[in-house]
C-alpha cells in the first residue's frame, strides 16, 4: 500500500461508521481488520484511498502512545519527586496534554514527559518551592528585539551541518539510495543570500524551490553516515506597523489576481473552510474591515486560546486547524496552520514557512506563518512564540512576533504540502513540511523511516554581519 502527495486530499473524505467505531474505541487492531474488509468490497476510488490513508494512521497508533499514566507520573517524579497522579490530572485539565484511549485506557505519546517539563515547568518547580518565579520569562528575547528596533534589523551568517545514517536492518548495501536534506529555500518572500554547499559526504545536487533540498543519489554503504555542510545569510528586517496606513489599501494590493486567489483558497485536506472555521472567523472578525487589524485579531485569538504543546505526527491528524482550535493546544506548525486558515477564511492572503530555529546551543525544527498586507507586502507571524510570550506576560515579545521574526531562522520550506524534487515515490515522514531528512531506495519498493537518534543537525557557527540602513 503506497501513499503519495496526490492522495493527501482524500483525507477530507468521511469514513464509514463501522471504521469510526473501532477508531474511537481505541481498538486500532480491530480498525485495521475492519478497513481490510472494506477494501475487499467494490467501493468508490475516493473512499478506497481514504481507507488506505486511515489504515496507515491506525498502524502508527498501534505503536505510538506507549506510556501509561503510571509511566508519566514516574517520569515526572525522576525530576520532581513531589509530582503525583493529581499533578498529572491538573495538567490534563489545563487542556494541553496530548493522549488517546487504547482499549479504554489513557495512553500518552513517547514525548509526553519532556513535553510536560517544557509546558508546565513553572507549576512543577512550585511543587517544592511555592514562591518560585521564572525571572527570565517576562524579558526573554528583549535584547534581540531592542537591537532589531534600533538598527532596523539584524543579519547573521550561519554554517550548518545535517546528517543521517540508516539503521542496520534498513541497509541494502550497493542499492541506490535517495536522500533529501533540507536546504535554504528561494522565494519572492524569503530571498536567500549566499547559500552554498561547503562540503558533503557524497555528491549532492541542489533541487527544488519552495521545498529546497540538497539531494543525494548514491549506492548504500554499510555503516555509512551521509551528511552535508552549508552556509547561508539570513537578513531579518524589523517592520514598524501602521494600522491606519493599512486601512487605506485594498486587500491583496500588489499581488496578481492569481496570487491573491491562491493565497486565499482552500488546500485540502487541512486548509478547509469548514462550518466551524467560517463561524469562528466570523466571531473574530466582528465589524472589523482593516486587513492588518483582522490578521492581528487572529494572532491574538490563537495566543490567548491555544496553549503550546507537542502533538501527534501531522500525518495522523485529520484536520490540523480544527484539531488545534477545538482542543485548545498545538505546536508551532499546527498553530501556524490555524492562523493561515483563519486568515484565508477572512480573505487575507496567508502562507506557510518553516525550517529550523538556529542557535549555537540548539537547532530544532520550527514552523511559522506569513500574511500579506499592503503596503508592507509579506509579513511574518509566529503564533507559538506569541503564545509563549502571552503566557509569560512578555508583551514586548508578543508584539514583535506579529509582523516580524528574528534572524535565527533557516527557511527551507516556503509552501505547505508540496512535492520534493525529484518527487519521493513513497510516503514521506512529513508530507507537509521540509524540515528533516527524507530517504528511500530508488526502486520505490521500500520506504525508510528512522528515529531522532539516526538523523540530526547542528549549527557550527553563527556570525553577526553589519546591518545596513538601505536594507
């Protein structure tokens, strides 16, 4: 059973009630058996594709969410001995602890404990010290924002290394292996400067545009590590927004009719103007007509109504924006997609951008959004950074991440849900994004999935360059 990019829109099709019953009962083995029975019937092609997608979801859920309540409590107690089951219940009640039911039992994802440490660190610290206050949270990022505001922006040159290696059972020595490493993207909204390969373990070709990659096609070598090292310059301007000025311009002014239509349209399966999305957009819109204020209302709504949390793989979420906005929690990408969908539902052009958050001590995957308002053109929005700032009472930071970013970004993906170049024959680990390495064998008969311990990236150097006023 193969899944490719063209199959993804079928995810928006409803499932048979029988399949839903097994799924919501948490009987994923039963769900798989039920789907197999349906696939033996004479059914429409579109429903067959939907069931094949759902079968992949169910297979993944069989193995995901391995942790019991007791496992999570023990994990919390290793760092915070006073944590109890009641502590966990309090966090669940707050609405941003992801779990499912398996056979009626509450089960948690393998990252649940580390996620709780991130999202509930203050509450956990207060178990042993009721007077604990996170003194840095309310001023985090102020130095960078002050510099950007004073200079008009900041510029950094980065050197980054990415690598991957196969697990021994996946090695087919001598067979042609295809590998896609994310590489700084080119676009009208994010011009990349001085992006070039410094070195690589094997020959590479730069491919693609909106999902840009350093592509390898080489014979598999036993025990080999495949890697690329590259450099790029990121120039991050600091834009001062004038809401009254934006009101004097038409929505989408400066875009072509085709661009305006594309960036205000649905994109199945996730960017959908469902009854819920349209109703929420109407609530947020009210009587406002200023496009910049409308986008700000969407940003403020997400910052104040969605709490940051790691979530399940995007591939097994049926409708990402509705998942976020109805459950009240999400990560950087799901929050960004909610922003994009609500903006588009209001007629405001919006798009996706993603890659990495690059710092010397960490280089992790990150997603954000862009929206178009004349006379500024494309502006940035980072709802997850805004939510964190709101939660910590950091209004300077929250204000900044509506309209601006920071210079510590590697943008390797300038559109949501686009094919790689050359197109990957089998299902990608993440068909929506371009943040982590993807790989498969050239014969198209076997996909390659690997855990975090078998791929990674790191910042080798980050050097600030002068910011020029004319920029």
